[in-house]
């Protein structure tokens, strides 16, 4: 199984910044209360982030199909 490098923007984002059909996502009752966005490319993370945000490369392994 091959691994892939992704890029995490180390910022704790509230769930309500995500919307589906214009409806903000509610925070799950039992958590997590915030999330860290992960991007396919470093350029995407830089574009989405702000000055001072830390971008960290992470290694992911695709899930095997059941």
C-alpha cells in the first residue's frame, strides 16, 4: 500500500465554517469540538491559511476497500 503526503494547516477550525447546501455543520455533541483541515497540496494549504499559520506535511495511507 502506498503512502501519500498531505498538508495539515495547524489551526483549530469551528465546525460551523463548513456548510452543506448553505447550512452550517453543527458541532458534534460528544466532540471533536474543532477540526484541523488537511489539503492535498502545500499550495492549497497556503492559500487557505493566514499569516503565522503553521503548515505541516503528514503521511497518510489510503484505506483498504472492505
